[in-house]
C-alpha cells in the first residue's frame, strides 16, 4: 500500500577548523581530514512509526567510510541506532540528532544535524447517513461520510447483507436492518461503526379507547384514542381512520371515517363522537390506513354505565366512607340499599341522597366513626344508568407494641406497652411471678402516662395483662420479663473519609455512659495519654469519635449503673477500591456495573458521570448538567447505580467515571458524606492501542516478551505482520521476540484494526519504577514522626500516569514482593533511620510488579537558650555567643563562626544547624543588642524651705536606663525624692546596663521660725539651717518696714538680734536669701526676748 511522504531537507556545509558552531548544527574535527557536506531529508510520520531520515554526504575524502549514528532528544548521549546505509526507518515523530562520522585510516571527523520528524498522522473517523427514494420504499442506501483521516476502502462486514471491499463510500439496495460498516485508511488501520437502517414506513400503535369520566350527553359520547410511533419511525401522513360501530340491538353495523393530513411526528390524540344505546355495552373497531397501504387496528368496548366504589379511610376508633363515581352523567343520586341499623346516612352527609355532581363525596362526622357492618350502595345518574357496590366494615384491633426488658442497673426489669394510634386507658395484671409483691389482679393503670404504659422494677418472669384502649378495645397480652444479663458495650467501627483515619460509636447496653478515657492509642494520636474525652458524650449517652488515626486503642468506660469496661479496639481506616467496577465494551455501546465488596462503610451509593472537555467539568452523561467537585452527586448531575447492578447499552463515547458516596460517624455533622472517585475509563468508537510494553519487571517473563494493551470490544486478535507474519490469536503477549523492529496488528470483535511499529529495544516494562529520595524531617527530641508516604508517589512513577498504577508501602522486601501488610499513607516510623519498601503494580495489567526502597530519617533540631537581650556601652564591644556543639553557624552578618563581636546596637540572628548529608535541621536564635551610656545630669529641681517635706527632681540625658539614689546604695527608678529634711545631699545616677555612675551634691535649706538672743548660749543667733552647704548664699534681715538690719553669708554665725549694737525688740522680722544658683527665697521669723 502506498503512503504519502512529506520531506524536509536539512543541508550543512562544513569547513575544516577547530571551531564550534551552535546554531542548528555543530562540527568537531578529530583529526586532519577535509570537511564534508551532510544533508538529511526528513520523511514525516503519516502512519504509526513510518517516519524516516534519509542521509547523504558530499565532498568526502576519497577512500573514507561514512557511518551514521542516531540520537533521540532529550537523551543525546545514548545512540538509538547506527548504520552505514543512508536511511533510518520506522521512526516516530520527535526530535533527533544525526551524526555522520568520516573515517580514513586513523583519521576521522564528524558532522551533525538536528532534525524534527513531525506527527502528520490523522485519526480516521466517519459518519453514516441513509437515503431512500420514496417514503414507502422497502430498500435504501447507506452513505459513509469521512470526517477525518484518509479513507481508501469500505465494506459491510455484518448485517442483513454483506459486501466485499470497495472504493465507493455508498452502499445501495439494502433492506432494513442493522449493519456494521468497516472503513480502511491508507495506513491499513480500520474503524467500524454500527448503523441501523430504518426505512420510512409507519410503525403505529393505537391505544385503548378512553371516554370522558363525566358525560355531557345521554345519546352520544366522545371516544379518544392516542396513536404513537418509536423515535426512529416518524408518523407518515395522511392517515385514513375508519370507526366501525356494532350496535348492541342487533341492527346493522355502520362506519364513520375521518382523514388526518398532518400532525406531530410521534404522538397525537384522535377524537370521534359515537352514538350511545342507553345503558347497553357495545364495541367500536378502529382501522388506520396510511399512504403506503399499511393498516393498523384496535378494538374498543364502550360501556356507558357509571362505576362506583366505597372506600373506607381511618377515623377515630373506626372508619369514614368515601364514595367515588366515574363514567357518569351528572347529577346522580345515592341509595344505601343495605346498611347497619344504627347508620343514618344524612347524619354523615346532609345532602344525602342527592342530587350530587361531584365525582367524590364523603360520609363522615367529627364525633364518631361509621358503624361497623355490611353496606350496599346504588347510584343512578341523570341518564338512568346505575351502578352498585358493597363493602363490609370490620373492627380490627391494632396490635400493641410490647417491650419487656431487663438491661438496666438492677436485677429487676420493665414492661413498656403502646398501641398505635390509640391511648391505653386501663391496665390490669392478671398473672405475675411469685416474687411479684402485689395481690392479683392488680390494677396498674397509674403507670399510664400520655396513653403509654411503662412500669419498672418488675421481677423477672411471666406476666399476663388485660389492656383497655380509648376505643374500648380489649387486648390480652402475655409477656416475659427476662432474667438480668450483663450486656457488653455496643461498639460500631467505621472508616472515615480519609484513608488513614476511622470513626467509632460506643454505647452501653445498661444506660448512659458517664465517663470515658483513652488509655492507649497509636503514636500519631495527637493528644496526651491518658486522654479524658467525657465531654464528648452526646445527648443519648453514647460517644461518637471520628478522625481517629487507625490503630489499636484502649478505653476506660463507666456508665450510669457504675459498670466499668476496658475494651481494646482496633480503629479501621478506609481502603479505596478504585477498580471496583466492571466494564464491558460492545460495538457502538458499553455496559458498566459496580462490584464493590467493601463492607467497612455504610449508606453507600454509586454515581455514574461523563467528562465534558469543553467545560473541563463532569456531569450527567445524557442531560450534560454539570457537577460541582466535592458536592454529593444527585440525579441531576449523575446516574445512580446500585452495587452489583449493571447499566446496559450505553451508546456514548468519551471519558467516564464512577463516584462512591458513603458515610462515617460524625456527631457534629450527621449529613457528612465521603467521596471515593473510582479510576476513570475511556470509551471510544475506535480500537485504542493503550500501550506496548516488555515484561522485564519483577514477576514478568523477561524483556523479550511483549505485551499489547488495548481498549475495544473483546475478543481481540493479535498478529505480527512485519518483518514476518505470525497470528498470535487472542493472546496479547508475544513471547521470545528477538531484538528488532516489528509491526503489530490488532483487530477487535467489531472489525476495527490498529497497527503499531515497535523497536523491541525501546520498550519500557509494564511497571517502571524510580527510586525516590529518602524522606527527611526534623524533631526536637522524638525519634518518631508521621510521614506522608504518598509524597513519594510522583518520584516513584516519574512521567507514568498515576491513574494506571497502585503504589503500596511495606516494612520488608518480602511484604513488598507479595503485596501483604501495606502501611497506612500517614506512617509513624518505629526506628531511625528506617527502610521503607515500595511495590508498584499496574491496575489493569497485573502481570508483574516492581519494587524499590528508601529511608525515613529524623534529624534533631538544635536546642539552645531563648533569645537574648544584650546591652552595649557606647564606644565598647560585646561578644555574641551561640551554643557550641553544632555543625554549622550562619549569622545575619554573614559570619559563620560560633561567636561574633559587635560594636553597634541592632538585631542579630544566628542559624544553627545539624547537618545530615544534603539535609539539615536548624534553629534560629535572636540577639537584640541595645546601646547604653552613663547619664548626664541636666538639672536638679529643688523644692525646700520646709522642716521635713522637702523634695527634688533630677533631670538627666543619655541612651541608658537609669536609677537614682541619695546614698549610693539604695536606688529607685523614680527620679523624684520627697519627704526630705534640710541638709546636704549627694545625688547618684546609675546606668542599669553597667555603663557607669554620675553624682552631684545639693543642699536643702530651711530657716528657724524664731530665736532667743538672751546670751544663754542657746539659740542666740538666727541663721539659715544647713547654710554651710552653700557658703556663698547672701542673707538679708529687715524689719517690717523694709529697713535692713543685718546681712551675712553661709559661713556666718548669723544675726544676733541687734542693730547698731542695740537689741531689737520682740517682734516678727523678714529675710531674703539669694542662693548660689541665683534663686531667691523670702520669709519671716520671730525674735523673742
């Protein structure tokens, strides 16, 4: 078969030089040979694997040999082919590098060319239409319209007739039926489709006739029939309709005709008025004849008489009656021909006996029910037509609900009785065990509350009771209060939505749980053990826990009876079953079913959806209403399917999936449901070659065996058609193939054919596994941690589709080989380091597996002191010291030593690391360096001239934190001193950061309030107290008229009370003091004699 070739020419002129060119090519000369030209012609891929590269060289050295080596990007270090011919065949689309090596004796040089083979393959697809000449034709034609690809031949391989291969796309003179058409393209691939040829003839169904429920005439009536046709057979008009009436009186039959020239395609009602014959029943036949002469018929019985029914419905202590009439001419009358004597009809319907026009009337009252007994009713309509009906109303006592139990806290039990829809009004014990203390019969009606009997503290044994209900119904009950027996806890364990957690409900059979404590739990339980969870007990006295890490737990439980329980419980986690469905592909349709054996969860439902690429969303396969991810599917957005049920004959193509919805225990949100999305699958009208692999994986038979993975309609036929012919039948594994290039052909049951060209040496195994990096985490002290093993999945699979593989993790190579004892995804290591073994299998090609391993490592986080605050005095240095004993230090200054010296304030950080190869654990410590200095006293504000309440305030400047003292020993944070006596003081200001102390002397002055200059040696002079502290003060004494009497300084003995040698009299005198700092103070005192 001829294939079109698409050529691209790449040409390169190489000159001798030790120069490297890096455009689309390069030249490298190994020895002294002249340069040569290399030209590569590309033959693009138009069929699977038919790409080629044609090489030619020119200007070569006479006598030299040329060898071509081929590389495929991105791996340009490993050649995929080498030849001395001028062509590389059987190539797929991609980027390639061709290197031509010219060799002569020991000299050689090379030329290389980077080229691209384009993918010009097109997928074959077509549509089928039909045509006929006339509506009533018995044969038709099928036309194949190719929508993509290059079709070259056509054939019918199945149907009422078949044909040989032909080049025409039309098939003529075909009878009605289902055909399978196969089309071949120029790559010898074939696609089949099924088409049902339905000729344009009527396929009409006539429904049974219907007459109106309420008549409007006693002489004629309108007969209604519907005609319908299937979707593939639109109704062809005109239609001639003939009604044949058979009079019941024996008179000749007659006909009524009508013609319908147009109408709906698939459904319409036809109406015809026909005569009536009183109350007599008769027949009407319908015959429909279409334009093709085809006939369709139906026969109808016409009964003009009414139908009547008496229907009882519940009332208090009995029933009411509903009379329903149909097929009548209003008005009508009602006559109870027979009824119980106590039944008076107009007491239950004051319109009785009529006339009535409604199709439904009631006999009822608010105070009582209809008497029990036999009722017969006669109804007569306006045409005189009648109908009868009879019914028997019998009293049926409702069955009491009896619960005799003994599961409380004591050895005695209880009896609880209720009657549906009735209240109990009386209860009498007529028999009881010997241990019952009351005399029999015993009226225990006092234990009735709200119509329900409930009595506790009853000895075990047999009881007989007589109950009377509110309708005077008597009920005789025999029941047994069982012996007391201890009941174990009710423990129900369910999986959670997560694959690593579970949920549990625990309840006591004797009463409410009052206390519950977890005393043992898995390592990854995130609370301290023991953990009191009594606050989680719900309103029903039970406890519901969810999101518990799977593993072993021990509980300590106490219920309201004081019973203690110590259950050991293993919490299960959910195990996803992504392939728990069946898929059966048919020609043009498929069947899908659910086969889920999982019993670890409850309230399961399953939903079928289709993917819509134009919106990137999933939704209902037929209505295309879109689904919001994460929501619970519903009938609008998916098709529900039961477990172990199959949906048959789905005539759709595309990508599909199933969603499993289930529920775990959740007290907070009882409507919380979980979603498990099964693996997606694709259904195409084509045969799909999903992949071709070797079996060079563990458990496989070796790389010389080749497996072909296909998706289509079974059974398949697998063949090698090049370089030799070999029919492998339905076996998709070709064994013991020698290295080389093969063309493989697959045909499915529908006649679709696909071909593929493979190179044995290029095939990957069914399962290709990569060894991932070790997992590493840091911990403060613990040698265990929780590792999410699924974080390794992407490294393990590389560029393989994760939907096609299942990865499990194990503790030993033996388990990895067998697949036993898989670890949870969130795994807590038990040693450090610990080896984890990996197993990978293909979900649908379970012929081999692959394993690898990696380590879990936990490093130690450096543990050192908290952040530090350090002060530096202006102009000095300070050392910042990180704790010793770690592998690496990195300061924010860029230094990498354990300690650094700084001279400026600021924030300094050091990252301290423990190194573990390429990994590390680090902690960061922060040093806050604050500058400080000795204080400068700017001012001391003094307030004195009192005997014992003098004060002063110190104002300082500087960058430090300061404390103040007047004795150099005791310091205070406040800069104010109060309550001081007059005198000389030294003020000390200390930097709290030890940058120094500064001091200053001050004095607090005061004046005596009087003096007695009588030469007795005591108080003979008046002077400012503590004036010696300020020897340069100036003191002036004057009388009340302002006359200066004396002046002196701080060192003077003071005023002796005289003026010009004369004693001054007893009186008040004034003084003015000017202090060394320039401030003044004025006051007065008394001279006494």
